């Protein structure tokens, strides 16, 4: 199922890269978005480093969460424009290797789009999974995250 009324790519880029004050702190760049996927990159300047000289675990988590939110905004932008708020409900992250230098988070929606839309319409909230892989510039995987994202009407 395809979400109705898709916004122009420039609007999506602005929403995803700067959707929250914390996301702006990370400074992500949208690499690609569409078909239930979003890929973001962060250069991770020294201000976002840990004690071993690479992106801090919080930077990696924040990038992964921002990529997951990018999936939500791109796939359900019509619902977001109508007032549904994208949130992270829970997440499990596994760090598998030391990240040094720029990192990329690749997120993909793994839920049921029609089910999300129905749950939001019926209950005012929908919860669904987004899987995220984080890798260095050479493609080395450094972390995996499973986020339970939510759309909620207040």
C-alpha cells in the first residue's frame, strides 16, 4: 500500500534532517528515502565523540532513532501532517564494532502499513517495528537497532 499525498523530497529532507532540536545537534544528512526506507549519514565531529575517538554510543543511537523517524515521516507523512506525532516507544541496540569516522544508519519499516493506519484511526495510536543498521564509510557494521516506533494523536 502506498501512502497518499506524498510531499516533495525537499520537504521530507527538511523534516528528517532537522525534525527535532537533538537531530539538528547530530547534523544528519539524508542520503535516501522512499519505499519504507531511510538512510542518514552523520560526519560525527569531535564534539560527538567518545573517549576512543569515534562517534559516541549516544550519537549512534540518536542517528538510528532519527533514521527510524525518517521512515515514519516518509511513509506516513499524510498522517503526520494531520497531527499524528511520531515517537520512539522502545528500542534495543546492539553495538558490534568500534565506529570511527562518519557513520550511516539505514532504517527500514518492517510492519504492516494498513494495520498502522487502521490502529491510528481506531485507537489514536499505532506501534510498529523499524530495523536499523549502522555502518562506517567502508561498510563495516557497527550496530543494529530494533525500534518500536509509534504514531500517536494527542
